[in-house]
């Protein structure tokens, strides 16, 4: 369900875990944004707490984070 997945990505971003996952995988913001098909500034704003992840972009970012966590 999308609501559950949105909650998950928001928790990962708010806790700093999303950034930690991305960085531990050695991905730059540009590389992660290409992998999730979102604008680099979008991920930056999410990770900085300036914006809250939403919509399909957030779900694609979550899918990338889940892949990186395996």
C-alpha cells in the first residue's frame, strides 16, 4: 500500500537513515537522483528536512533505498 510506503520513506528521511544509506552506498545526490528519477535538489531538500517526500517520486526514492540496503 502506498500510504505505508510513504510513511516508511518519510521516517527514513526524517531520521537521517535515508542519507546514511545513500552515502554508505557511495552515491552522490546526482547519482541517487538519476537512480530514483527525481531532481537532485528534491532529494537534497528531503534529506535536509526542507520538504517532505510525497507522491511517486518519494516511492521511487524508497525503492532505490531498499535496493541499496540489501
